[in-house]
């Protein structure tokens, strides 16, 4: 291995965008591992992230790289977190795994940010490359580690399900006003729109809530069917399409070939007790409120739970007479700086990043497989592709079905909802 087992696990961060900074922030609350290296396509960006890690004291002498192979061969790097844009995912994973298979590098594990691929073929390819390398692996789905979900799930199953039966309905929603970076808006680079970007969270949170602690959702829940709707509601309007042109030059014209900014899907499963259960997932890039809104509900025969991120830890008020600079210092995707505002004191902890990275680093240190593996990432991608197919065809899609070669019309820029008579599907 690249480091002695009694030394802190050395983490290499591949990717330098918004989510990489979020992960680095989470390490302020994590013991037993340090960030030792960063990577970006440009050395300046890698240096900036390395400096940020050192400023937060989550790493010492953090080495910046613009070459993935060099980072992986760094003797201090024991595990890598892959946090690069979706369209780079396969090439990045291939580069990491090639160093490991060749013996030029020795890693204990690899963690890959959601979604695992832009489509099922890519997700399976990523998982296959990692499997062939022999590495322990983790799928970075932070919401299933969020305290608001892990604690309430424990209570629901211990106090509710054990007495009156298993839960039967999970409703999960994630909404905000749109992504930070240009590539998210590019349906080819991202693999679609808000369904691929956010429903991976809501779907996996729903599967998590409906599965008893200690069980794998893939073993407990057998998918039966899905219905779905996708739409271009806000960002296809003239004013907002023009705004995208200004803020993200080069992004596709959302007047004619948008990504979907609204998606909902209803998944029916059969659980381990043979009972029908449902996950309702809804996501949007069209929510304009205080900031990002995450909401969760779980219903059972004699019990229920609900959680909403915008309840926050506190509220603050700033009057109209105060001049405020734009920022996200109160919560992610903040849309205002005046009025009555919720505050989330520690977003990396509240959203699950601290617990996620604590669990994964401990598993890698101990030579064990993390709970949320790349197998979970493949399963989620397959379910997302089924939702796209259901929305395109305006049908109820039944499992199993072969989606190996399927690429959503949105990702092919063949979806024209504002110029088509079929609002939710692809042009014929």
C-alpha cells in the first residue's frame, strides 16, 4: 500500500469544482484521513483547491497535479475521490485503474461522485473498470448519509415497522433554481437535465427509507414499473434562455433544445416481505425560494416522518434598508440576501457529506467494502434511464427491460418540447 496502516489515510481529490470544495469542507470533521493531493485540468485550479485544503487544515503540503496518473502514483495517496464532470467520468476512471492494474500505483479504494454515468452503458463501464482493478469502491450518494434521514429511518423501522409492518411510500424531492457550472446545462456533457442531475439523489433516498437498516436496497426492493414526466418549464422561456446565453456562453439554445428542468417519476417495487411499495421522486431547476429545498416523507401503516432542509438550524432577518452582496453563506443555492432567511450552520454535515466520507474512509482503512458501492450507482442509473424512457414514450415501463444501448433524447439533443405536439416525449 502507499502508506502504513497506522498512518492517516491519504486522500487524492480528482476534480476542482463546486462539489470538490464541498467535500474538502467536510474533512474538517473527519478523523483518520487527510487530503494530500488535488487534481484539475489546469495546475492553477489544482493549486487553488490544495491551498483551500491547507487553509482549512485538512491537509499539509497538499500536492497539486494536472496529470491523473502522477497523482495516483503519489506515495502519499491511498484513495481517490473522483469528482469530475459527467462527460469525463469514463476517461478519468480508466486512467486511475490503469495505474493500479499496471502495478505503478497501490490504492486502497476509489469513491465516485453521482451519477455513475450519463447512461447505463457508461455506468456499467465505470463499475467494470474498477472491478477489474480489484479496488474497494464507493458510490458518493450523500443523502443516504444525511443525519435527518439516517436517524428518522432508524426510528421508523424500530418503533413503527417492527410493530405494524413495513413502510409503503417514500416521497423525496430536490429543487433549486439551477446549477452552478456551464457543463450541467449541456445535455450531452451532463447526460440529460434535472432528472439525471438530481433524481439520482431523490430515488436513492427513497430506496434507502423503504429498506430496513442493515439491508441492501438492491436486495430488498425489486423494481416492477415506472411512470415519469419531464418538462421544460422555466429555462425554455425566452427571458431565461437569453439569460443562460449570457451567463454560460456556448451552452445549447434552451428555446429549441433544452434540458428538462422539471421531472417526476413514480416507481413501484415489491419489498422483501412481498408487499408493493412506491417511491415518488420529484426534482426541479425551477424552484426560486430561499435556497435548495430537500424534502422527504415516509409513510407506513401506523407511522410517518417528514423532513425539509429549509427548516434550517435558525432564521435571520435583514431589512430592505441593508445593502447585501450576493452569496451562498447561509445555504446552498441561496436566492436572496434580505428578508427572513433560514440558516444551515454546517451544510456538509446536514447534507450527509461528513458521515459519508467518514464511513468510506474507515471502510477503506479497514480493507472493507463501503455500504453504498458502485453496484448501487449502476442500479440507480438503470432506474433513471427507465424513467427517461417512460417519459419519452408516455407509457408505463415494466421491469426488466434492456436499456444497455439507450441514450435519452434529451442527452442526444433530440428533445424539442416547445416545438413538438408531444410535450413529454422525443420528436418522431
